[in-house]
């Protein structure tokens, strides 16, 4: 996918690849365009909720709450925490693979976080521009229909690859509590020998949790910042699906 420097082209000029489609093909003045389809938006919020649950319960699994008095079976405190973690893990995994399916059947914006145009020099220049913009070294942001190139890069590593890593290491640890030969053991039993030991997998899985927490905090800050300072909607786009532009300037 080519990088869209400008959303509104000069008269007679072709629309960029990002704008190609029946919605805007004949547009001369673009104010809003439908970008994120309903399955993408639903996955985004379900994924966010599952990540929150996984981080809270995962932290408590690594740093358990003080023990309660009496028999453990009377409170089952840790059991409930672990059960919530496992359920959220299933939600994350099923949602992620459903999201992969939609990347195939959905529009081209649905595929953006699953690949990077690494051979595109213009894309890398746009990544560098966005980094300077976030560091307040650029005075005027650009407009994009989907994720800007820097956001695409971050989403690919922290959401696409990060989710795969957390799913693989998480279900590998889950397989230890299952009967040998269970589905989790058959699918992810190779992970623990690859890392060396169960403790190694646990440590890497927990490190992944902290990296996702840091990414989530940055993601929320950037989304709110861009909603205020950029020339297009950000937060509301993941609710309505429509990217709304705040000016009609061509670039």
C-alpha cells in the first residue's frame, strides 16, 4: 500500500491508493470516509477488554494477594483469578484469529496491521516524519485514512507479533496444567523446550505483559493527543468507523 501524503488531491490529479474505492473515487472534496468495518471495531474493543483482564489477573498470578484464613477451598481466591485469566486468554486468542480472517475478507484497512511495506522508501520517510511529529519537531501533521506509517509499525510489532507471542507462551504454560496430549500440549508443547524451561517461558510471558502495558499507555496518549492536535478524527473513528477530516487542505 502506498503512503497517502495528501487526502484531497489537486484538480485533475488521481487519488492516492489509500483513497481508491467507490466511496471516494469521484470525490473532489473529502470530509469523511468509512475506514474501519464493524468486525474490526468490535475486535478492537473486545481485545482491549481482554488485555486489561489479562494484565490484572496476570499480575496477581505473579504477585498473589495475601492468603486468606481457613481452607483454600472455602475462598478459592487464586482459582477465580486463574480462571478469569484463562477465559480472557481464550477471548484474546479467538478474537485474534477471527481478526486474521477478517484481514483476508475485509477491506484493505483491515490488513494494515498484518504487514509492513519494508521495501517502500517513501513509507520509511513517512515513518520518520510521524516520529518527528510526535516529538513536536514538525509543526503540521499529515492526513491519513488508515493508520499512519509509524502507528502501523507499532501495531504490527506490539499487537500482531505481540499477540502471537503471548498466545503461544500463555497456552504453553496453560498446557502444563492440562493432561499430556491435550490440545494445548499438542499445539504449544514445543514452546517450553524452545525457551529452555517453564520458568523461562513464565519470565518472557510476564515481560511481554509489561511491554503491552507500556504500549497501551502510549497508544492511549497518542490517540487522545492526535484527536486534539491532528487534522483527522482518531478515537471516534474506532467507534463509528468513519475517519473525519478537519480541513479541506490537499496536504
